[in-house]
C-alpha cells in the first residue's frame, strides 16, 4: 500500500523522501480542521495551504479572513496566504495572539469582528485550528449569543481534535472571559447587525497596489506583532486596506 502511494505521488511530481510527499499531499490538497459554525456566516479552521484556502473561500463565499496569530510578513505561511488574499479580493485581519493563548481583550475584539455582518461570511483561524480558534469561537458565543461558559466550552470541546482532559488553560480563559463579559469590563467594538452591507461597503480597489497597510490588531498591553519585512507588504489586509469588505458575489 505504501509503495503504491509512493508511485502515485511520484507520478504527480510530489517528492516522497522521508514522508515529505505524504505531508505535502495532505496539507496542499486537504482542508485542515475546517468546520462551519454558522452556515453563511462563520467558518473556523487551521492555517490552510493555498489550494484548500481557495476552496474554502469559494465554497463558503468568504468575505473576511481573521487570523488569530502573530506572524512575520516574510513567514512562508503569511506569504502564501497573502497571495490568495490578493487574488481573491477578500479582506484579511490579523489579531496577533501569541503562544496558543489570548488576552481577554483580544478574545472580545475578535468576537466583535466575527459578529460584524459586513464582514460575513468570515473564516477565522490560528495555526493549528485548536486553542486560539476555540477561544475566539467561545468568546463569540458568550459575547454575542448569550451562552454560558459551560455551553461554549462543551461546543469547542466536542471537536475531534480537542483534548478536553488536557485543555485546562483554554477552559480557564473561557470562564474568565464569561466572568469579565458579565461584569461589563470588556470594551465593545461597533458592529453592524443589519441584514446586508451598508452602501459605502465595497471590494478593495486594485489589490496589491501598495497603497494600503495591513490591519493588525492586539489587546491593551500586548507587544506589537513582529513586523520584519513589513515595508514590503503591499496586499489588502483588513477593514482599512483600500476599502471595506466586498459585496456579495453573483
């Protein structure tokens, strides 16, 4: 069976040394931990290779990508995703969460971004599609749908890749977020819950023109995301990147 797979991958031009062919095949052709949370509105996942990302954008009609990780602009993952963003015209916002964790303020801001109907359908993800993605998923349920911490935890703990018996810190942060939300100590971004985008909302003009900067967000007291190579970045990222989220496609 392994020999047959190696032959197929070789015929496809995929290197098979040390299992690299299998890894390439899996990551470049298969979507990683993608799950529709609310049809037509919210999709979660891991960082995708270009092919799977394009499929998710097209199938789910994604308008906005919210990346929940700090990443340098010359990181290969960033470069690959930026190319897809430029080609598809979606908006891209980075909330620079570090080390598989997030501040409560970051969780609140990301949840507010996802709740903004002008940005939906939105695809939100971290690197592995596990900790940070689940924290924001839970924060959205608590902040915008009135769920309890227990309800939100049960949902994010139900995914096949979750490890409820080990993800103690995730649960602690979700409970802390619910307590802060209940106490009213978390600031709130203005979001539009109207049925459709406002009239001034449009597709970014001339993606890749170099006339705009990325939209990189972080909570109070959080060190800014590394920006090595940022002066070379010229792709439309975020709400103020040469326009607003694009209108519905035909």
